[in-house]
C-alpha cells in the first residue's frame, strides 16, 4: 500500500509575489516554490498567500523513500518546519504533496512500515542516494542564505552556513 501524493499544486519559480502566486494557484491546494535548479524552497496554501505570509520552508522527500524512514528517522524533525506536509520529488520534478494529515494518519494507524511515498523501492538503489531535506532561507538581518537541512531542532536551529557574514544562528522568517 502506498501514500499517494496530492497532485493539486502549482510550481512557482522564485521570485513570485504573493498576489502573482495566488493568481497562479487558482483552485489548486498547494503552492510549491522552487529555485532555479528546481529544488523546493517553500510549500504553502492559498491562505498563506492571501494573508501575505512568507511561505514556510518546504520539506523535499525523494520518491521511493519509505514513509517509516521519514517518520522514524531524523527527517521527521524537518516536518516541524512546515504545517502543510512535505513535497515528493523525483530529481528536480515536483510530483505532489503528502499532507501532514496523511502522514499523521499513517503513523497513528500503525501502518507506517508498509507505506512508501509514491512508488516502491528496490533493495539496491541506483545512482545518488538522497535523503529528505529542507532548504531554509535565513532571515537573520542582511543574510538570506539558503541552508540545506537534514535535521531541524527549533530549540537549537544550528548555525547558518553563509560564508560572507559573521557566524550566526539560522533564523526563520517571523522568528
């Protein structure tokens, strides 16, 4: 059994104003903001855009990673970055969104071990092995550096990797 990604989304390239993004979203559920390389930067909804809020960082999960690996490993900490869920990708292609509710339902039903994100996996993975990540733009004054995280602790967010500024802690917008 698999958890199928919700395919009601629009992919937005940065920079996209909230008004422009809202117009492009139309009646779809999710707005997925990506960078020029196709990496997920943010995941939001019409409510986020209509209220002019910055979209929360998007959690990018490569297709084929078992959901129990996400929920049972360090990657689960990334889910704290986005209240909407996680974006399922194949290379730089957005395939869909697994909602927080679907992840919670699978976890609480005790069905995690038999579920995967989108498609089954082979025991031998070809090519690069990828892990769930979140790209977080640091909101420290004057920074804006995009940090790639594989683990997130809101009480200890870690240092920003911006080589051009003095050492500082990753700061989320509004935080």
